[in-house]
C-alpha cells in the first residue's frame, strides 16, 4: 500500500491489496481525481479516515449494449409517473445522495470535501448527474464521472420507491445510444446485481478503460 504525497502519482493498480486498497492520503484535487479515474482508481473512505484509493480485484459493471430492462421497470417507465433530466441539478443530486438514509449503513462516505471536489469536476464537465422528478419534486437520481467511453457511477438515491431504478435505466439507455463501452458500478452490492450489473476482473476492466 502506498502513502501519497502532494505529487500527482498513483502506483500500478495491480499493486493494490487483496481487498483492493491501492493508496492512502493525497488530496481530492480535480487533477488527482481525474488521474485516478483515468487509471481505474476511485476514492472511498469514511469521514473520520484518511483518503483511501481503491482498485478492487473484481469490478461491478454494466455493458450498455447488452443490457435488458426488466419487465417490471419497463412497465413502470410506461406509466409516465416520472420525468427524467440529465445534468441539470448536480449539486442537489450529490447532496441527496449524502443525506438519504440507507438500510444497514451508519453514516455516509460522501463528505463535504467529496461534494466540493465533485462539484468542481461537474463544473469542468466531467462529473454528471441524472435527475428523476415527480410532481416537480426531485425524488431520485445518481451521479458519476464521465470518461467519454466509460461512465463511472458513484452513488444514487431514492425518496420514493423505484426512483433510482428509473435513473439507472435512463443512464444505461443514454450510454447505449452514445456507444459507451461500460457503466462502472465499482464494487458489488445486491441492489446493483438486481439491476443487472455483474463482476468482471480488474484486468478486463483495465483493458476496456485503456482501449
């Protein structure tokens, strides 16, 4: 495991620990964040911890061209209960991702420093959001980092049932229409698996990232 200084540097991702931790420390400057994502690395840590940089051995992904929307979600979309916008309310989305209560989780990894740094990335055109509205209220959404051929999803939220699923499917369709190679979901969780994400090796992910 590497301890980062002020220099803009990350070690090769295959030097990560068994769990996937590659480095500790550094900062959340836009330059370092872009370098991280462009090299298959992302920050993930609790507010009371130093910054931890990850490149896990297995990567949770969606291949947009192969994605099949479930019948239940398709039926929900056809009901036209929600309006979806793209990259219109980034700050509100990331703040809601921080504040939403999550089953089995105590607190959040989305610190004020994360919000500030990713908002700057948004202003530079790299971090983007999907917003889901119901009766003019923001009820769901997600955000992530757009690398042009891979979209690195960071977090999502729902204030009403299924709103984040609508955002997820809308994003996958957008990526499919624009010939993205992957939606990177980072690490496994049951919710993502139910949405259709699956794991690939770090080596496979890096080959796609560098292509």
